């Protein structure tokens, strides 16, 4: 499959994903859980890395996605579809700026992963998609023991444990996908690192700091 055909496929995947978010919000699913699903679902992008001919087209595609995300709240007052998308995944608690930072992480690590070592970049993005997405949902639903790190938002112990576990699964998935030998201690360490960074990051910055920390840790340890 050519890069042009892959662009068409991924545009269709994106349209289906965003349409699903709007539909689920319309059915009454809380915005924060719609956003969590979007976070997790975005991780499917990494499975397509082996099929690109080079880095230029996929990097450009992620950059175009970031520019589109920046544009959504600007055009929402005049475009109903953009307004529905904005309201499906953003409210007074979950700010739109966090999504911009989230896509920026995909731009940076897609470029790094397709021009250099793929495992560390994929580990960072999988840790973000699974750790932040699943951990946030579990923390809000089952969190009982609250704490707050300096500069960080209020978190739950249950949510942070879920972040660590899901991020570790993401690291293991990246290792398997790209044939990178890693031992269990490295997988656990990177999962715990993701949870610590997620808990201590200022609002919205976890979407960049978590994948950056896991990418750096995986680069050093493998």
C-alpha cells in the first residue's frame, strides 16, 4: 500500500473515531469518558508505523492533525460540526489545550520514531494513550484515596496504580511490535515513571511530559 493510500485510510479512521466521540456524547456519555476513549483510541496510529515508506508523510499528517485541532475552537462558533466535536471532548474541566498538547506529542514522537529508534517513541505514545486514558477513567470511577503532588492536579492512588499498570502494558506492547528485547524490571520501571510524571505534571502538560519521560527512559535503558 502506498503512502497516499495510507493517508486515505488514516483519514477514514480519524473520521470514524471523531464521529464515534460525537455520537457517544450525544447518547449521554460524560465528556471526560469520551475524551478518555479518544486518548486510548489514538494509540492505534502506532500500529501503522511499519507500513509507511518514510517519515515525511506520516509526520506531515500528524502536523496537519494538530493544526486542525487548533482550528476547531476557532471555527466552532460558525460550524456546527466543529462545535459538536469541541463539546464532545472538552468542557470546563477537560480543557481543549490539553488535546493540542496531546497531538503535539504524536507529532514529535512520530517524527522521532520513524527517523530513529521506534521502540522508545512507541513506548512513550502507548504509555500516553493507555496510561493516561485508562488510568484517568479508572481513577475517576474507582478512586477513593486522594493525594496531590506539588504543581499537580488532585489524583487518586487507584488511578495512579492504573496509570502505571496500563503504561507498562503499553511499553510491553511497543517492545513486541518493534522486536525490542526488554526485561520485566524495565517495563515496570517505565510504567511507574509514567505514573509519577502524570501525577506531578501541571494541568494539560502531562500529555507531553508523560510520553517524553517514557521515551527518554526507554532510550536510556535499551
